[in-house]
C-alpha cells in the first residue's frame, strides 16, 4: 500500500548487545545468549505493530543461533529477514574468501531457522569502504540482491571512506541495488539523522527536517537494545577485571541514553513518513519482490 507521505526504509540491526559488549571487553563465555534480547524483540514488534510499520531485520548469525526461537515471531509479523553477517566482523578487516565464508555461515543459520533465503545485506558498522568495495562482487556472487552498508557521515562508525556520498538508492556495477542510510548534507556538516544511535543528541525537529532533505527511500536503522523497556546492564563473570567492568559501564551509559529517546522519535517519524522494508523498496524500483516478507 502506498501513501502520499514520503517513504523511508526502516531496518533493525538484529544483534545481541550483551554478546557484543562481552566480546569487546574480552571475557570468557562471551558467546552465551544475553538475557534481554527476547524482551527487546517483544517490545520492538509491539511498537512496529502500533505504527502499522514493517521493517527489514538484518540478522546477525551468531545472535540467531544463541536465540533460535526469536526469528519466527518476526517472520510471522510480516517483517523481512536479511543478513548482517555472522560474527560481526568488519568487512574491511577480512579477505574476500573470509567475507564469503561469513556470509554463507549467516545465510545457513537464517535459512535453517526461517526457511527463507535473505536477499539483502548490511555490513557490521557499515564497514564496506572504498578499499573493500570488492565486497559488492562477493555479495552478488553469493546471490544477494541489495546492500544497505553505506552511511556517509564522518562520525558514524568505523568507515572513514564510504564508497558513496549519496543517500539515494542506486544500482551498482555488480548489479546490486544500494540503499544508503539517511544523512542530511548541509553546507557545514553531514548529520546522521537516520540512525537511532544519534537520536539521543539530535533534536526531534532537526531529525525530521534532515530526513525530509535526505530524500525518498533513504534508510533508518535501529537496534533492539535501543527499544529495551528496561535499563541495559551487561552481566560480566565474577573474574572480570576493573578495566573490563569500567568499559562495560561506559557502554551501558551510552546505549541507555539512546534507549530512552528512540521509541518517541520513531513514533514522530512514522507520523510524517511511510515506513517500508527494504525488499519492498527493491520491488518498487523494478526488481522482483524478494519474497522474504509477507505482502
């Protein structure tokens, strides 16, 4: 269904925050499932249902294996399942063969748990750079139809040289469609209005104006932990060092700020924009519907 509102593409980088923080601080047993992803998923699906919005869930393979029962409710609610890689490794830190192996591991997990083959991909931390744009050929060779890994902002993640500066969907030489994240390019700065990580510091009127300026079918992204109804707290083992505990507390404080603002910001955005899953945008631009979400 189309509306007279401008369209934005809504996505969830579906990962277990506790896994990622425990791995970052290098504690034993980091791969064990965290206690919060189930309630985060429930809160997220409830909010999307309230907004009558469908999203693309870019699923991290290792999170899906740790929580094998959580993808079914997402699929049943009509959302698209896409790929976020397997082990949350930055693309530019891998060789092409390593990247292909990571894709295959994630895809196998998603297919096993959902019966669906993901059509789209987003790199962890938007890490397809000019130096690693070989990744597009790998993605095309592995059967992917679109990518959503470009975010042209100097403060947005570990990707100092994004491949493209545009926020408009465009076709790549590999045949893939690229759907960049929304960035408002002003005369003085590039403002990352499309990411919930930045909504905690950006005023709501600025975000809404920036999204209008970013253009139709620019991308939004959130994480499950940014919609957690409870404060985030990393569970570290008793033997964790003071340095590890300090780092974990800093990550908690940072993410809890975004958690408090993301739901209200998404509600405001939904009043002004039509929110689409990426697969539907791909179909509107002339590709076949990937079929990984319910019409």
